[in-house]
């Protein structure tokens, strides 16, 4: 069980003074940047043909994963079999308002279909309402279902909807629940990743939990700014053009 008083105390302490930033990450150069990127296609109108193209691009450039909606996981897993490129599936996307038990089942089904990473959307309304025990149960249900299969979980906090206190609490709860990453955004909110949010997340979760920046990362400058701020994974639909810039 989560110690809510400890989470609240840590949140208050971090509001007063954040921990020092961990050592800066070494920036990837050229084609190596691909290994930091989840090559993404999550729009409602995405077709099977577009997913196949996404996977072929991922094989060619050695992206970390392709990130697709659950219905396309079997297709992506088949196309990418043996490539070394992972398949990331999103859970309760993009609203995060499903029951924890439903999210756990959805994650388990995505894993059975071939997902190797899970990006779940937190219960945003619960986090904004300070229903921290529900937020913990929400994340823990997906973490437990995924870690049973050695699959990593990234928790999407949708930072654009949160104030500073809620951002810190969301990071702390995700860490306490055993999440492997915290993630800035779905890309479907009013704004996406910001350097300030990435830097905050990294300082709150420390060096041993991942930080994924996603939403609005369209250029090499955007990508490198997020990495300098502390991100060690990027979600982008513009991965090809970013790599083209990096090659130059």
C-alpha cells in the first residue's frame, strides 16, 4: 500500500525546494538518436497501411519502438518480428478515465498480442482532485499486469492539465507504484512536452526512473532540448525528419 502522508510530505518538500538535477545525459549523435525515439502513429484515422509503413521505417532506422493503438499491436508485432524494434501500445488512451481493473486487462491483452512496452494514461481527474490513493491503484494495476511479463510501463501524466503540485505528486506516485517511466503528454491535449516539465520530472523521479517527452517534438532542436532537460525517451511522429536533420 502507498503511504499517502509520505507522498504528500515529499510533494510539499519538493514544492519548497527541488532535489538537484541528476548528471546530464550524453547526447546521442547522428543515427544513434533513433534508439531514443518511439516512432509513433496514434491518430484515430491511422490505417493498417500506415502502420505497416511505420514499422518498415522503424526497421530501417532502428527506432526504439513503434507506438501504436492496441488494435494494431498484432500487425506491428508481426511486421517487426526479429527486428529488435519493440512494440509500444497505449492504454486508456487518450483520456485515462477507465477503471484500474479495465486498464490492467487492456495492458495484459496488448502484451499477449505482442506489445513489449506499455504507455498508460493516468486518471487525470483523480490526480487533479487529490484522489491520490485511486491514482496509485490506477498505476499499480497496470504496472503489476505488465511487470508480470517483464514489460516496462510509462505513465502519461498529461502535464498540460496539472498545476505544479499535481505534477510532482503524479511523478512521486508513479515512482512509488513501480513505473519505469513518467511521460509528459498524449499529444492530444492542448499542449505537449515542454523543457520545463521534462526538467521537473527528471528532478522529482531522479536518475533511475525514465522520462519520456512526447507531443510537439518535430525538429532535431526540439529532440535535443528534451534530452538536455532529462528525457531519455522521445515520442514523435516526425522521427524520420528528425533523423534526417541529425544526419546533416
